[in-house]
């Protein structure tokens, strides 16, 4: 069980905001000094037009407000990341069903995929490929519309048990007119860790990573094939 983290918010963003604010503060101080000097040395009988000073003050205020808004947004992002972290780590140790077609086969026991047919079929074929893309098993699946499961005993078409590793399920579904029927496959994975990247947290199961948006349901840890 492990949780590794790569910050989603680039530290450069915070540094840029701080640098911009520091530069603005320096420019603002210099501007006030210049304004004070000009006011002290102006001709009392011909006072200078304050229009330009007013415009610059308004511009400084607008820039300062934009930088403050950026800092607030950075704080909101950090809070959101904390919430995502808590949500993601809660999956560790649980088995999830997620969109996908590739998962690890254990040394023994069945490997189970789910698949959903969007219509009745005249024929449904299932194919299993190893990590090299070689077909190791071919069989038939359910022909009724809806969600189904396919449990593979880990043996090829000659009855030889395949080694542990990653295997991929492909489903070919045809209707009576031999037209394709859309299908969607899911995998059952036990979450062992969490990885954080720029696009959000990913759940880890062995060598497989799962986007949280791809989770269909969370399953009971002691019975991974019961929704």
C-alpha cells in the first residue's frame, strides 16, 4: 500500500504571484516618491494637472486587485486538492469497477471483466490478448442488452494456464444484420495506492492507473464481483 504525490499546482504559479506583488509594491513606492517630489516642487500659481496621477493610481489599484484575486484562486485550488487527496486515499484497499479493458491476471483464480451491450446481439465474441498483443483466448459472450460479466479461468485455447501479467479484453458484438452493436468494457481492480499528477489524482492497482472519473462503482473488498 502506498501513496505518492506530485503536486497538482505548480510552485511556479505562487512564485510568480509573489514576484509580481513585490514588483508592484516597489513600483508603487517609487511612484509615490516621484509624486511627492513633484508636488513639493510645483509652482503654487500653476499647479500641475492631477489627471495623470489619478489614472496611474487607478491602474495600480486594478493590478493589485488582480494579483490578490490570483492568490485567492491559488488558495482555493490548494483546498480543492486537499479534498481530492482525502477522497482518493479513501479508495485504498477497496476494489473498484472502472472503465477500461486491461487488468492484471493473478497467478491463480479467475480474472473477471464486465461489459455492457447497448442492444441485443445475434452474436457476441470475446477475445483476450496478452501484453504483447497476442490472442490467447477466444470465446462467446451474452447476447442480451445490458451489463454482463466474463470470467476467464486464465487458460488459453489449448488449456494451458497463462502466466501472471496484464491481459486485455475485447468484445465484438453483431446484430442480425451483422452490424456492430456498441459495447463498453470495465475492469475490476483493487486499489493499492494513489498517484497525483497535473490532471488530478489517479488510483493505482499494480501497474494500472485509473482516473477517478472512470470509476463505475465501488465493490466490497471481500467479494470483488458483487456490486
